[in-house]
C-alpha cells in the first residue's frame, strides 16, 4: 500500500532586502507552507509564468525595478485571481481602494504570531511541520515547554521593538513641530517657506521610512539569531555580532556615499574586527570597484558569518591558518567573481544541517542576481 503525502501550499515571497526576505521565509515555513523566493517584481512574474502551484503572494510594497509591490499585486490579481495576496510595508499604508480586492496589508516590523495566523487563515492550516530538538533549547525552572519559552521570547522582542518604534515616532513628530516653528520665525517669503516646508516633509518622511526599515531588519536579525540557538547566551552573542556588522556597513556608507562604496573597504571593514592583534591573517587581492549600497549591506552581513565561522571552526581557529578574499571582473560576461579561501585550518566536512550562515550565503546569490558555490 502507498499513500500520497498532502501537497504543501507554495507561498511566493518577494522582498529586495536580504535579511527581511529571510525573515519572511521563516514566517512562511513556521506557518506550514513552502516558500518560493524572488527579489523583485520581474523575477516574481517570471516565476508565476513558469509554474501553477503558487497559493499566495507575500510582497513588500517598496521595491526597485520596473514596478513596486502594489503594482505587482494588481498584476497578479488580474492574471491569477485565485492567488491570495499579502502586502507589507514600513512606509506606506495603501487604502482598501488602492489594494487588490481581498488582499491584506501589514506594517513592518512584522509580528510572527499574527502573520502565521493570517497566512493560515488565507491559505489553510499548512502541511509542513517544524519540530525543534528540545535538547538544544533552553529550559525553564517553572516547567514551561521549549515552545512556550520561544513564544515568550518572541513576544518580548516584538514588545521592545514596538516601544522603540513609538519613541522614534514621537521624536519625528517633535522634529516636525520644531522645524515648523523655525520656519514661522524666519523672514523668508511665502514661496521660499512653502519650498522649505515641502523639503522638510520629504526629509522627515524618508527618515521615518529608514527607521522603520531598520527596525524591521533588527527584528529579522533577532528572530534569526535565536531561531536555532543552543542557549540564550549563544543567541545573544550571535545577535550582537550581526548588529555590529550591520552598523559597520552603515558607517562605511555614511563615510563615502549613501549610494555606493568601495569593495575593498567593504571587505576590509567586515573582516577587520576578526583580524586578531593586526596579524594580517586576512589577505585581499582584487581591483577596487564601486558596489551599490544594497550589495554593501548584503556582503558585509555575509562576510561576518564567514568570519565568525572561520574563527570557531575554520582556518583562523588555528595559529597557522589564513584567509584569502580574491575577486576579479569577467570582462566578457561583465560579472564579478569573488572567492573566499581558507588555508592551514583543521579538516572540514559538509555540515549536517543548514545553518543561518549557509542560508545567508545562498540568499546572497539571489540578492545579487548571481550564484554561490560552497566547497568543503
């Protein structure tokens, strides 16, 4: 006798920010569904045209490319009306009239519990099950189960992020009031006052968007760091390291340009904290080229995972080990080829499970419209 397993519903996740896409994928998997990933609307439409098993579209609204998430949602609703739609954003909140019929909207940062409930309500109960290893999760003296501890931790994280977001919102409102007061006191004419007011609103709006986006990223990093941790202390250290890597990447962008940065400085900035006592165990070889800000953040976060891994298990866990990061341009294909090579370390073997760092490296290839190959 044979029995067919129920088909797992597929959810198409469309998000241009790497960390936020990984967070959305986790939510989809925790809801019991199978995620399919895309970084922009063009890739999403290509996926939809090539397969017929997508049950729900889960898309960010602000995205670069030929269309944003809202236009993508309308295009999907018109061509594939059976597909359910969830829209998310940290900046805009479209009205019911602006959204496709029966679609739903949620603001960032996303709440795990709420999003899982909504996904299951729209698609079904889900067929995937994630069974954590209870021996790897922290115990509780009051007898709470590992699952209850995890829910309490996530709720506390979301409460802290919500409180921080409220505080930032109040600061932005005060900045708006102060700016208007200064304009009222000035002697500039009405036309200049109107132009200054519009500029001030634009700046405050952009700042608000960036803060919301950064809060969503921090929430995603927290969720990822504690998702498979063996202890609260281990998860805390992992989270701190990833937040520091994100901070260093933003510092680099502010020093040069918000639009791009040097690849050499990106690599050196990400690896410098791990080059113990300046012993020059990292070696770089490649032309100095400019990379876009989105690539700077993605590369910095991925290099941080590689550095953490090599310190613990790889070449830099021994005194004789070293790491070479080399890159070159394929002029014919107009592609960048970057290679991370470890030498002098202990014997290695393929991992038995897919870690956060491995998932991030795989996501990096998709983020930069390229490919990642891992060789142990």
